[in-house]
DNA sequence: TGACTGTGGGTTTTT
DNA sequence: CCCACAGTCA
C-alpha cells in the first residue's frame, strides 16, 4: 500500500509535515486543500498525538463530516475522536459544558434568523413603538450581527461615531437601543443567536483564565478550513486559543483569498494578512496546481479573477490540457434559459455518459431555481434543490421544534410565542399581548408572566392549563431521553391531531410527513447517542432533548442530503463552494443579477461578486456552460437584462458561443466544429456493425424498460430505463458483450429494433 | 375567537 | 411572484 505522504506533491507534503508552529496554506481551487488538511491531521495521529488534542474547524457540517471520513480512511476509527466540526457547533458544545460560568442555562436555546427577526420585530413595534418600515427587522438583524462579529457590544455601539453617523444617515437613531434590548431579551430567554455562540465563546476564553487554560491545553493543534471566510470575531477566538505566553502557536489555517465570498456577513481577508503580523514565525505554503479542472476552465477563471485589485499573488495552473471550451448560452428569457439548459443536460448526459450527480446548475439567487425545476420535472430528470426554504424553516417543523425547545427551556420566548396558541387552545392574540405587557412592566419573561398577569377567567384558565402541560414536559425532559419525551409532546400538544385533521391536500400531507420525519430523526439521534454512550467509557454522548436541539439548530438542508442518490444538483453559487462537478451550468449571468444589483452600491461589492463567479467557474471539472437571458421575470414582470460584465472578462480563446437567441437546434448540435483542437474526446469504441437484412427501427415510444432491442452497431441489449420526455427521451441500455456497461441513447436519433 | 381575504411590501448570499 | 400582516366576517 502506498504511504499517504506519497500521495502528495512537494508543497502539499511540506505543509502536512510542518506540524509545529503557525502555518498558513494559501490553496487555490482544486489544489488539494482538503487533502492537505486531512492528511496533516492523519499525520499528527500517526505521530502519536491524541485525537482529542486536535481541533478542526469548518464552516459547514458537511465539510466537517467529510474531513472525519477522510481521516478515518487513513488512520481508522480514532479519527472519530478528533474534534472536527463547525465553529458554531463546536463552540455550542463547549458552551453547553461551561454555560454556568457565563450565566446561561446549559440547555440554552439557539435562536435562528427567523427567531431573531421576529424578536426584533416585537421589540421595535411593541416595546419601542417604532415604525417597522423605518426600522426594518431584517436590516436591524444584519446590522446587529455585523456589530457582534466585530466585538462591538451595545455599549461600544453607543460610542462608535461611525456607526451612529451611519444610523443617523439612514434615519434610524435608535438602533443602539434596539440592539441593547435585543441582547437583554435573548439573555433573559436563555437564548443565543448564531453570533452569540461565537461571542460567548470569546467572552469565556477572555474572562475565565481557568477555562481558557483548560481548552488551550486540550487543543494542542488547531486547524481552520476556509480561513478566508472567518470574521473578526472568529479570528479573535482562534487567537485566544492559540496565542498566549509560552504557547506553541500551533494554528494551521487553510484558505484562498480569491474565494472569499462572505464579506457581506463580516468575513474579512484581513485575517489572512493579519496572520503574518500576529504570528511572525508563521510558514506560508502556496498550493497552486489545480488538479480538478481542465485548461480552458482554469484559464477562464484566472482571467476573471485578474480583474480584482485586492488579492494575494499566486498562479493557478493545471496540467490537464484536454478540454472543451467554456460554452456561452444566450437566451431569450428565463424560461428559454431553463429549457435550453435542460436540453443541454440531456445532450451531455448522452454524449459524455454523465450521471445526474455529475451535473450542477448554479445561480446567484435561490429564487432562480424554480424555472429549472419545472423543466427538469418535465423531462423526468431527478434533481435536488439545496438552500432556499430549508426543511428546518418550514412552519410545521419549526412549530414542533418550538414545543421541544420550550420543554427544555421555558424562558425561550420565541418558542413560546410561536406555539402558545398553535394549535388553537383559547389563548388569543389579546391575551398574549397582555402577558407581554405584564412581562415588560415587571421585567419578567413571558413564561413567568403567565402566572401573574390579570386575565379574564376563560383566558386565565386556558393559560394555566397550557402552562401545566408544558411543566409536565419540562420535568420529564430533564430525565428522559429525547425520543420518549418528543413522541409524547407530539401527541399531547395536539400537533399530531391538528396535522392529521388536515390531509385533504398535498400540502397537508406534506406537513404531516415533515413533522413525522422530525420525530424519526429524533429517534435516530437518541439511538445513536445511546449507542455512543455505551461505547465511550466517559459516557459523554448525550441523548437528552437539550442535546438534540442544540445539534438540530445548527443543521442546514445540506446536512440532510442523501449523497448516494443520483440527482442533478441545483444550488446557489455560494452553496457550491468546496464542491465539484464534471459539468457545471452557471446561469443568470446578467447585470444586476450576477453581479447583483446590491453589490454595486457596496464598497468592495463588485470584487466579492467576481470572487463568487470565480468560485462558480472553478467548480467545473470538464464542462462549463454559462447562460444568460435577455429578459427575465422579476417581481412578476418581465424586465430587460444585459449580459454580465464578467462575461467580457473571459478571453475569446476560452469560450464559444452556443447559437443565437432561441435557436434551440444549435444547442443540440454536436459542438465538434467549435471545440478547440487539442483534446481527446471520449469516443465510444468502434465495433463492427452487425449486419441484418431485416432491421426495421421500432418507433421510439415502444422502447420501454425491460424490452429487448437490437442496435446496428452495439448488438442486442435490454432497456434498463428511460428518462426525459417526448423528443428528448433517453434510454439506458445494457448491450451484451459491449465493453461499456451501459449506453445512453437519445431515442429520437438511435435506431433500435425490438426483438 | 378563529378563519379567510386583501393589501402591501420585499426581493443576495448563510452558520 | 410570494410572503406576512392587517382587517373583516362568521
């Protein structure tokens, strides 16, 4: 067996084996970044470092999981004991253990963006009596988030002239007050928002030397993936963890400034620059060879990114010279775009024997997915949409989770407001309002106000009944495992009955199924946690409802994905970061869409959009198609659009136009004539024709799965499956004696006879 | 009190 | 176009 170090190039190996001291790896797209990270951790383990001494922080759960799996392949089961997780999940786990030190319950709730927004709305309208149009809850949310990400507390906010001036300009002088109240309300509810998970972690390390000491000693080797996307606060935490008197400064950061696409939420590539200042002993490695993509794709990407001023110098190159040019698809409308993209997908699947999972459609905004979904459905192509309204954001799922949250943390105001009268139990809006007033006047939580507020008899009874019900769950949640209590809550809350009573339509059935799926997930979580607890001697695995909720709050749709299913992927360019596909479609390349309208007004916005485009381009391994439409529906009306300025930044040598407007035939034609000279096309093996006197092609509609057919070139075979609709139906056929296991033929063209 | 209808407003990316 | 909220009616 090859040694794992032999699977690395010189630079990669040097990075992997530099185990001591600060290291910064600047890694271009497809340069083996994940490989370096995982092999380095594997290397540390081989050198005898204990797995629990290694911390690896990522941005997505998926990246963390993938890393663990890959380490496992090199060093086996002990990989599972490495602390690999997202910033948020890892810190949530630590904060849960140390909650007391910072005055939170260990079963603190985690507020997602919806919770945050609705709390802000209530503060703005009810508590402060301000106009929600002037003080848009969404705008406030991102403003507060940005403040937190830069370690600006409400008190500091009040003294920050720049922020105050910005607020005055925007005619929102009370932002600081809203911020302050928001923080107080979260604290009172025993809740942390996403930013708090970082902020409280920072606070913990900074103000509790004993605790800081504990984790510093524990995490001897700290790794960070996607370092370019860390914000100031995350960097500050890393700094606290790894830089202290006598520290070995074992911080290993991997990133690519050219792929920094989260500046809008506070990420700053300053962190990559500050790294050298804060860790003068640091070593820098540059991974510049791209192993993923072919020549035209890499060059096109380089040309685009060269238009950015702010970047670290590096030269990304590839040894893969065989390549198709980038194909540019000019479309009439967004409908036309979707149709032609899906036509091209069918063509590519046929020509290049692509699986559905080899293909991704990327776009700038999630709203663009709809048109592609329609077309893919029409052609019976399996697909999966990532992002958009997540499973966990669905009303019925959130409702159920709110009940569970309340059972664990009664002060969780967002959860309480959400379900206090859902399903209806006689607690009216007026009643809730009165409770809220009572809470505000007396500085109580809503939960506490439920016992003291003056209410009419009927309402009082409804409230006290509900409170008693929740209290019974709370007692049980403290001792029972997640599943047994969740299953009872599902029934006793009346949720199950309410959902069951409304299954007259597709949507109602969907709601019931979704909620059931949550319960199934809890069953699985409970079983897994118990299983783990029996394996680990310390029994640290926690099967409580509180543990489940803190896990689930940080999950996204991407974490539900079934990677084994063969489907076409639809996602935003942001979501595609870190992924790769043989064929990538970047769609909606129009001014005001990509780059977005918004970005043009933000300083540095255009460069960020360009980096995003760079990320999108470099997802493609072999085939890259870029499309734009001349008009597009926005807000229900057709609007003119012009091609994105970024298109002009790709050199003429690296792309070809795929036909004019609406000429669908050109799209379906082989691109042979326009493809560059130096590529080797994966041509199917030529075999002698089977001569038959009586060969009569059968009509395409007769070719159905299971039928035995004869082809003049490939001989006899069995039809495995048929997909696509009408003219575009494609049959997958297994020919006996063929050297290719399965062939995919477009029935419109293929001459097949049923035998 | 709760369900339904109409209106008005927002509309980038996400842990 | 789609969602959230407000106002109306049973």
